[in-house]
């Protein structure tokens, strides 16, 4: 299987290009529609409060109240956006849920203070299995502004903020260190903020998976 | 106001990923530098150290004792390697003594190893890495090497493959590789042994305080 990068930068009318091709046995490809919290309602209707937690009740945990959507199930990975989307808490997993609350534990950082208004999004998670050292090339893309996180057994190893319609890529021999070197990746998670509706995300990787 | 643009596409097993970035800034630097051809040789002595003697160099070499040189080779695994910045203290017949006063950036390969030795060109410049929104480079023919220098210290070095370019642009997803550096020189060389080549460097940056 093959991967190619064909890109150039234009500065002062001069083109500086990369034309690289890689070939390996293994390919992982995934394309799906992102999870949206409530695709048919306005964002204002999904505002939530932190019922308790806020960094005082339990580190990296919080309970989210004041919504009646039953989207979440135990085990879902979620991201909490607040401060107008400027700040976020990633890596939490739903540990309990009911009619008017969702309990989230195991986030990468602490949640903000109680009563902080924000938005809780369920990540679109792709289960994968590859070694970062075996990569020749990988790329991610989303139609909406999104954050993509590469996980190794529930530990975040690389988080990339994508602008709408823009890809991120790495390819061997383009002058940049492999950002996933030394990692055993088990999951790729997408979460977008602010878009409501059908938005496509993509992930693909070319890797050596033959002993 | 200048605009730097990145356009392209990544394809992995037929799945396409578009790449389009556009950034604007007031300042621009464009360099088109002739770099002297390089010469094939062999490590005579100093293998495994930061200075040594390269022998078997063509007698027509234009490398002189006033130069600083880069040494290119390909290791046993087929990966490109380089040490850069060594001084030249003597050129006698087919031998070049180098790295004795200003050491190379790393160790030369073992004695007897085939290498390419190239005189570097120094481009004097002045810009703050933190202010850069795009930077790019390529050599017209052959493998090339570029180093961004802050007060005689190489803050970023890039080994550029034959026929390829290198670039960084804001929004690419990688941290600015020269942020915090006050770049006052750029060192360039080519590993091409056929003829002098042209090295292109472009920088777009916020030049207004």
C-alpha cells in the first residue's frame, strides 16, 4: 500500500515543495460522522452545570447536571468545553449516568469550579492497534474544528487541534520527528466543538505490520 | 502585507487529506544563494571523532583553508547522516584536514568510510524566530543542509533530501522550530558533486514592532 504527500509552501512567490512517497504493508483507514451532543437543538439548550466536583470533590472527576439527554453510556469518552470553548478538559470516561446527570472520572486535568457552564461532548472513538515506531505516514482531518487525541491505554499521547477543513499529517523524511514514536496506540478520538450537524472526520495510517 | 500559502494533499491508500493554510505578515526575506559543489572522499583519520582528515578528494577542489565544511554520508542502514561546521586547517594534494579548531557537530564515520565534503555558505540575516509565520528551504539539485544560527549556535538544522523541500508554516500542527531564537546567520551547503547549486530560503515574519 502507498501513501503520498504532495504539498508546497509559497513565500514571496517562490514555491518550496515536498513530494514524498512511502510504501508499507499495513494500512488503517477510518471515516465516520462525528458524534454531536444534540444535533437537532441549539447550543444554548445544551448548557450544563457542574453539579459538584470542580476540583474539590475529587481530582479529575465531576458530575454534570441539568440536562435531560440520554446520549451518554458508561464507558464513553467525553470532553468538557468551557470558557466559550477556549478551555477544555479531555480524557474523562463516563462512569455513571442517569436521567439528569452524567458522572465523569479519570480526566487528564481537573474540572473548573462548580456551576461553570460548558458543553459536554462524546468523543468519536476509533479502536486501533499500531506501534508509533512502525509508522511511515499518518493523517487526520475533520470538516469541523476539532481536537484529535491519540490514546495509549487511556493515556493521552498526542492531541492535535484541527481547524475546519484542515488536515494534520506526518510523514517520514519530511524533517519532523515522528510525534508517536515509542507509543503503542490503542484509540484515536475525535471531538468537535460548536458545530451541529453532520461533520465527517477521517484518520488513516500507513505502517509496517509484518514481522 | 505578504501572504504565505501551503497547498497540497496527503493520500494514504487512496484516502485524501487536503492541506490548505494561508498566513499573512508584513515582512519577507528571500534568499537565492549559490552554494559550491561538494567533493567525494574517504575518511583517512579521525573516524569516530569530531575532527579528522578526508582523503581522495579531487585535486580540482575549491575547498580552501578559509572554509568551514559539512561532511555527508549514508550509513550502513541506508539513512542519510551529516556532521556540519568543521573548520578547514589544511588542504594538501588530495587531503583536507578539518574540524581541528572548530569541531564538527558530531563524529565522523569510521576511517575508510566514503563521504562527501562540502564548503558551506553563510547568509547574514536578522529576524526573530518567534515572529516567523512561515519558513521554507530547498536546494535546486542534490541533498542539502541548512542551519539557522543564533549567535554562532545552530538552533535548527535540517537535512533536506535530493529534490525535496522543507517548510514550516503556522497552523501546520507542529511547534515553531525556531521560536525564541534571534536568527543572525543561515548556513547552507549541498552534497551534489556535479556542479555548484542554488539554495533557496524563504521567511515570512512579523517585522513591525
